[in-house]
């Protein structure tokens, strides 16, 4: 799953339950960290960072122990294969153009939908074949960089994507959860729990990703993260971490450690990506 796993970071040996990945590409650098946290026995999160830093994926599995981990890793294996930057140009030439989108983004939009559908089909089939009483599933959030300065992002569930630009933090995704729907509706009735998500890969036969696009600028930082980070660290703390000007691996590591310091109640994963060129 990982393009490059490092045994050490900042001169300290990593715990065996932590994964760190680094990548340097023509337009951006990236670093990802995934940690079990302080309460869970197993890490059901998964991260993928292509060596070119042009494809970043993060998934948060659910279903308990190996089933959640299997779902998250299966989803990222399928999606990373379908959106592999080394074969993507050829597949873009075969994709369906979507009206109203930049040409560079339009074809990729349909490829993302197909990739998520394929991942959902694989996890769903695994659920059926194993006869699980409680189907496993996973969230996913992804970022794809294109050479003309555009990027496309997509998500299913409550794993998030943020953009940090000129001191301002902006969430580019909206959680697919009952709590997010409750907030959007003006907080009617009782507040639902934050863990009840309304969309995931695997539990049902069909799922639709939410897709968006952006035009990056030099020094923009994008953060992909699981709710193990956002439930433990408020957005002001995330903003402070992204403004630190530290090397990316330290930035990602410090965000994860901040979540652990606040309780580390869930698996924690973060991928940070800094644009080194203007779009």
C-alpha cells in the first residue's frame, strides 16, 4: 500500500504501530502518517501516497479489527490502481467528458466515479462472501494533481480534505454523517452522534462519491485526515499545525501526536501535501 515507508522520523525510532510515508514530485511534496492511537488495538485506517505526490488517498475502515482494515486497504488498492498517475493519461483519453467542468477535470471526474464504484463492488463482494452479520466498510478521501494546475478531490464518509492558503484554513469536503446533516438543517431536535455516517464504501451495493476540483497555488497546503484527528484536534489546532513551516513529515507527525495528547481515542491518519509550484 505504501510507496515509501520510513523506519525513523526526526531521529526517533517509530512505534511499530505507526506508518510514515514521504514523496517528492514535480509539483508537490507530501508526507503521510497513520497511527493506531491510544485506545484501539488495531489500525483500521489506510493511507496511500504515490511517489510523485500526485495521488493521495486515505481511508478509515469500520467493521471491527481485521474486517475494517481489510475494507480500507482493499478500497485503496482498487482506487490507486484505477487512478495510477503512470497510466492515468491513457485512461483520461477514454473517459467521458462532463459538461460545465474544465476539460482537464471533466474526464477525471468519471474515472474517479468508476474507481470508487469498483472499490465498493470489491468490498461489498467480500462482505457477501464472508457472511458477516455486520458488514464492513470504509470512508475514503482522495486528491489527484493534474499537470496544468488543477486538482480533483473526492470523498465518501467523514474523512476530510482541508486547504491551508495564506493563513486561512478551509474545509473542502462536508462529512457524510447524520451530525453534519443535523447541523445543515439548523440543529433540529436531539443532536445525533458524530460516528453515524450516511455514506461509505462497502455496506451497500452502490455508493456515489462527492467530487470537487480546485486550482492550486504555490505554497498551498492540503490536508487529508481521518476523524481520529478531527475529533481530537479542533480546526484552530489544525490551522496552527499547518502554519508551523516545519518539514512536512514533522508537520504530519505533530498533528497525529496532538490527537494522541488529546486522548487518541481512535486511529489517526493525516497526509499533508505542499504545492511547490504555481498551477
